C-alpha cells in the first residue's frame, strides 16, 4: 500500500490536529497558572448544599432564567423546603457585598475567578447588576404553603 | 479533484492574492463592528435593515438564477448549455455562501446564531429561509461536484443525481419566493406588502443572474482561455431579455396600483424612492438611473443578438446587473423602511465600514468562485485534450 | 476537566445550558400565591381627554418607565431606545384624526408604547422564540435568546421596538439596581411591567401619572376599570385595519 501525495496530506493532518486540540492546550496552560479561591460569601448557607451548587449552579441559573422570563414562575423551593426568589439578586445578596456607594464587584469577582480559571466565558454581568443594592432585603422568602421539592 | 483548485497560472494566483486584501480589510472592519456593535453602520431604529440585508436579498436572486441554465439543460436537453451549466451551479454555491455571510454580519448577537437551530420557530419565515438556503447550497454543491467528477472520469453521472437535479429546479424558485415572504408578510410595510413581490424578485433575479453568468463567461474566455460557446451565451441573452421585460412590466404594475388607488400606505414608499417625500430625495437619482438602465438594456440585448456582437452583449449585461443591483441592493430595503411606522421619513446611507465589510464578503465569494472554477476549467481542458486518463493524480 | 475541554473544543460550552432549558415545568415551579397580579387579558386604557387637559404634563409616565427599566437616553435619534414615550397624535393615528376640531389631537403628544397585540406580527416572525405572547396577553422579550436579527422590528407596525445599536450602559445617568440593563445587539421593548405585576404592583407609568390618565386591568373581568372605561366611552386603537388587535386603547 502506498500513500499518495504524502507531502500534502501529512503536514495537513498535523495542522488539523494542532488546531483541533488547541482548546486543550490553552485550557491546560490557563489552569496551570494557579487559582485563587473566591471570597467567602456573607450568608450562613447556600440555596442547595455546597456540592450541588458547585456542579449544578449553571443548570440551576439557566432553569431560573427561563422560569422567570418565559414562564413567569419566580419562586424556587429548595430541597430542604426553603423558598427563594429566582433572581441573580438572590445570589448577589450573599456572594456580593455592597460598599458605601452600593457598588462592589465582589459577586462578579467570585464568578469570574473560577470561570476564568475554567476558561468558560460569562456574560451575565453585561446586563445584570453585580452589586447588591444598599439595604437590599434578604432574598430568602417567608415560608409559604407547601410545595414540591426538587433537585434544582 | 480538489487539488486542482490550488493549481493555476501566475496571473490567476495573483488575482487570488489580490482578493485577500479586501477580505482582510472587511474582516478588520467586522471585528470593529463585533466590538462596538452595529452602531458603526448607517442603520438606525427606523431603517433597521440596510446594505447587508439588501445584498443578501440580491444574492439570493443570483443563486436562484442557476435554474435558468439547469432547467433548459436537464429538462429540455439544451446542449448549448453543456459548458455553462456547471458554471451556473457553482455560481449558485458561491452566491448562497455570500447570502449566509451577509445575514451573519447583520446579526446583533452573532455568537447566538445557533439559537435558530436550538429553538427552532417553524412559524418564522426566517427559519424556513435558513432551511431552503442551506438545502440549496448542498444540492448545488453535490450535483455540480458529482457531475464534474464523472466528466473527469469519462463516466455517466450516477442515477441518484437525476432526482436531485429535478428537485433543485423548484427549489431554486423556492429560495427566492421564501426570501420574498420575509418581506411581503409584514403588515404596515407598503412597498413590500404585495403578492407581486416574489414574482418581481424572480424576474429581476432571472435577469441579473444570467447576465452575471454571461459576463463571467466573457471574462473566462478573455483571461482563462475557456470558451463557453456562443450558442450558450446567445440563449442566455434571450433569457435575460425576457426576464428584464417581465421585471419592467411588474414594476409598472406596482406603479399603477400604488398611484391609481392613491392609498397612502402603498403610494408613499414608491413616492419616496422615485419622486422624494417631504424633501427627502436621496434615492431619487439612483432609482431613475436603475429604471433607465433597465429600459436601455433590452434594445441592447436584442442588438447584441442581431449583430452577434460580444462587445454590445457585455455592455448590455453590465447594464442589467447594475440596474437590478440598484433596484434590489439599494432601493428595496431602504425604500421599504424609509417611511417609519410613525410616518417620519428617514434617509439611509451605509457607512464606510459597512460597505467595506460587504466588499470583503463579496471578495471572499469571488475567491471561492475562482477556486471552484479552476477545478471546472482544469477538468474541461483535460477533456478537451482527450487526456482525461492522464489526470493530475495518476 | 477533560469533559469541559471537550465541550470547549466543540464550541458547545455556551450552548449547553440552553438544552437544559428544554426541561419541562416541575411541581416546584409554583408561583408565590397571593402576591402577584393576574389577568385573563391585560389591557391599558389611555384617557386622551385627561392628557389634553394637562397642558403642563411633565412627562411622568415616560420618565418613570425610563428610570424603572434603565432605559438609556442616547443622544443620537437613530440609536434611541424607547419603551414608552410621547408622540404627536398624527403620528400615532396617521390619517385617522378628525381634522375639523382644530387639529389639537394631531398636534399634542400622547403616550405611545407596545400595544401588546392579541395577534402580534413581531412574535410570529421571531426565528428563535425570543419574543412571545404570554397567556395573559403580554408580549414579552427574552433578551437572553435574542440573536439581534431585528425581524420583529420590521414586523411591528407601531415602531414600538428598539435595538441596542451599542452598549447602553454608558448612556445611563442613574441605575435602578433592581432591574437589569440590556447589552448591545438585542431588541427590547415595553413589557407592561411584568416584573412589577409579579410583585402585585401596577405598571410604573400608570402609577406615575398624576392625572390618572392611564388605567390598567383585566379586559376579561367586567368589573375591572379598563372594562368599565371601554364600555362607557368611545375609544380607538392604533392601525386597527392591520388586524393586530392592540391591547392599548385611547379614549378620545
């Protein structure tokens, strides 16, 4: 068996492989650059257990987004029965801290620290406010009538 | 077969290199638009579509016009088109790619373009336009490539290509009809709200597309030594002449309905384009130039047939192309949007970066077309020299 | 790590969460009962007689709307963003106003906003479902899904939709931290203050007008203020001949 036009095919294949695997190299380079832990949040507990939040927060946020914007469904019942307003403000209330002017980039910093590390782009803060409003009330809602529980 | 695309004479390589300049400039302008937003264009809250969408509309016509060589060749065995039909199919491929690029640069959130597939909305004409355009691209690429490959091997095209060819004929009409539906289904846009829009689109497309094909054939004969055959060009000329006559007739019909009925919603857009409205006359010279060139092209086309003059034919086809481009590529979109829903008149002119982005897209289309035509020409010259068996990859 | 890299390589990292959105409504998606305002068909009635009487109207409806929703004030008229604004009557009702009453209606500026049509052309043409009608008639905009094709703006016969030709944030004088801004490249519009309705509050414009010229309520509820106003007064809607069935009525 003979490979025709090897002088074109082999370099072409090499270039293709290099381009196709580029994200891996880039990601590896970014991750080796070291990682600073995001600042500790202010609240005493998160909406769901820490491990769930760590792996599921993105799905949760997308679900929240669609529930609020598309289904006008704004209350989230956590697996322990607590009720929360589906809003990024709920996140910011703990993960962001307002300074005297009511502005702090802490929430965005907490997100972007990790997202930058994972090389995942994040555009929430293009529109949503990364700071908590001065004197903003707790996002945790008063207990209401019983409702079903779910993982998200 | 694809390696033939990269082999060419020095002049041809120089042409490709020259095309890279406008492509680079267009890309740089697009990066700026990506960064700053569509504010760098001349569009605004009233004229919400401009140069990009207009070029898209015009180029869908160029793509659809391939049917004017495909249908006679395959349905009526018009042998005059034997050397042209593949040129028409590959022109359609390049034109559809240009359409897609023009739509892409018009998007405010290009990174989300896949939402059209992730959240398909079958009620939206834009969804169907995407379906028919990508289908047409695949059809022409597959048909053209397969037939050419068979020609290279001296074999008959396989049986499965025939149904695809027959499918591509109504499909060509379909792409421009669906494109017209983008506009003529919108309430409150008087210039577009007419059942005649799709026929008008098709008639101007069947004039401008074949005219471009004639010009390409004349250029290939002069610069690449490829002769498409006079008989084929003459037949194309007849097509262009009839299509242009139909196009002018349709425009006259629009004028009658709009001005005789006197309904403001229908009259004012044509009035804006051809006579000016509330002191806004920016489009008037363009539209009359277009109309004059359209009218002048028909006697010239006839004269070129009578005198068998390629020079007159080149002039006539240039007039057809320029006049239909002004009509669709400038007047149609700006004219349909200039009178806002709140009855104010807003002039539109594209900005320099906007035009440069579009020029860059056109240049990339020319690049793709050149590569495709190189394959065609190289296969043809092998065939002409009876040396198909001694092709490049032996 | 590897999984993420794979997704990044395929360019899917951004789109993956969108697939998750296909999940169906689950039982925990129940609404906070009691608090929200609900209707079969939301509608607004603008009493033009009150607008005309208020010769010193300070434009409170438009101001309230802008500050509530972080609507930018962009100097360039071509790039303006409008949710609710005031426009001369002859622009709202071209060729329809009585010319024998001194032309006051034609000249005076009246509130203009999204009509929240029952048969909206904008939602029909949207290729991604980014804009759609809620069961209660509100035409909403999901800016997360919008690709910025502006087909909806071409379809809207009222000029009630705006596109972000550039980043709106530099054009905001003050920011309401309780409402997001938008980003460049997406379309936006009046939402009948769906975020306020969910908290049991009427639309900001209705609340702000000190002449009580704007009424808001359920068209399907015979006892609602809008139903009563429309029953007892002569009202018109913008461009009724287009069959869009606006939910904004003008009592003249």
